[in-house]
């Protein structure tokens, strides 16, 4: 299914994500970390075409942007609301990826609509006779929204090339999935007549295998699929979360199932790379992110002229 380059690129993305959590999370108590969920983002965001449209879950947006080709320094500058960011400090790159990479962000702050936008992008591809696909990623909390059901229904009726991925980390802020979600999310696919599968979201290879199948189906014109990647949010909802709604022992149990440690052991056991090579990837990620972050911190804030709207009207429309 996967060659060594792919296996290592996914490891790089997981390490990138964990390192970003450490470096950026220390700076911003409002940071919505991804610790424990790295296998989902690496398995889903790796290997999409530049022309594929990606509507990532807001938690993990910078990893999606990076995987789609965004420049790290500019991305971090955007997260810090600097003039040098992709949209000159007007959107938060922690929840809005640069649109030039065909990323759909959480522009209004409302969770759910991005599923409809991704479905619309797949409809546009079908109408234009392109085999580009759309990937829509959302949390277990968002799975209860009407947008989710409406998008799945339209995608299934029209046989659109959408891969729906539920990043089920078992919480919507302090509400557990048992308290907020009826039944098994993956099983809802059956009601829409599309394939649905629940995979171990702490196993990047299982996530990737499900993605490979769903992407193939979407690109071939056979229609949408739903993947539920079951994982666990070991960090707080955001970094200053008091987490008084859950038992610390449960968190510790899930920490022991760390997706990065598990995948690292797999790469070593299967001679994909030795200890020295894997440590070099980790050191390189730390150096790149720390260095880019330090530089972005000293960038200037937006000027007044950066803050108005643009790219709204067609050329010459004001004349
Ligand atoms: C429509 C809407 N309702 C509520 C919120 C507030 N909110 C922000 S994050 C969040 C939790 C979402 O849970 P989930 O989809 O499981 O994603 P997670 O945060 O667990 O990754 C909520 C309710 C929102 N942004 N949009």
C-alpha cells in the first residue's frame, strides 16, 4: 500500500504536529492542541493533490495547511496575526488555512458549514468534469449538526467525490460522545447508501488504508465515503482548559496509546529507518518550527490598510 517515502512523510507530519503543539501551545493558552490525534491528521492530510479541496477540522488546521504546501514561517506569522502572514493578519491561521492552497477555513467561527462548502467544491469538480476530490474533516460534536447530514445526503445523491472524515476525539469541549452522539457515527453512512468504516484513529496505517480506498472511490466518480477515526484528545479542549470534567486516570490510559510512539516503533521494527534517522527527523522539526516561530514573533503587526476587505469585487468592478 505504501512505500517508505510515504511512511516517513506521515511520520514527519505527526512529529511536526506534536512539535507545533509544544512550541505554539506554550505561547497561547487558547491554542486547541492536537496531542494524541496526530495519526488522524497525518493519515488524512498526506498526499492530496494541490487541486483537491480540503476542509480540515479546525483542530489540526495548521497541519493541513503545511501538508498542502504552506510556508511554515508565513503560516506561523498568520497564527500570530502578523502582517507577514498569508492574509496579512486578518484571519487566524490556526483555524483558517490559506485559501490559495484550496483550503476551507472556519471563517465565521461556526462549526459545520465547511462540510457544505467541501460538498459544493466536489459538485463543481463534477460539473467541470475534473477528477479532483474534496475532503471534509469534522469532530464528533460537528457530526450532530444539520450541515453534516445535509452534505452527506447531497454528496450521496449526486455521487460526488467527497471523503468525509470524523476525527472522533471523544469530546466536544466537556461533552463526551456518549452524552452528545447517538449510535455509531460510521454506521450513519449506511443510511445515505455510502460506505462507512470506523478505524483505530491512533494507528496511522489504518487511517491511511481507509483513506486510500475512499480517495480512489471519490476520484473514480463512484461517490462519497465516511471514515470515523476513533482517537482521544489527551490535551485540554484548549491549553488553559481546567479539564474538571474528566478523570485524569483515563487520560493517562490514553497517553499510553500514544500514536507517535506506536508508529515510531513500527518504523524501527520494520527497518524503514533506524534510531538515528528517526531522531534526526525529530530534531529537524524542532529546529525548523522553533526558528520559524522566533522569526515570526518579531514580524510587524498589520497596518490599517491591511485590514479592509479585498479580493471581493472583480477587477474594475468599482469603475
Ligand atoms: C455551530 C457551533 N456551535 C458551537 C461552537 C463552539 N465550539 C467551538 S469548538 C466546539 C467543540 C466541537 O467539538 P468537536 O466537533 O467534537 O471537535 P473537537 O473540539 O473535539 O476537536 C464547540 C462546541 C461553534 N464554534 N460552532
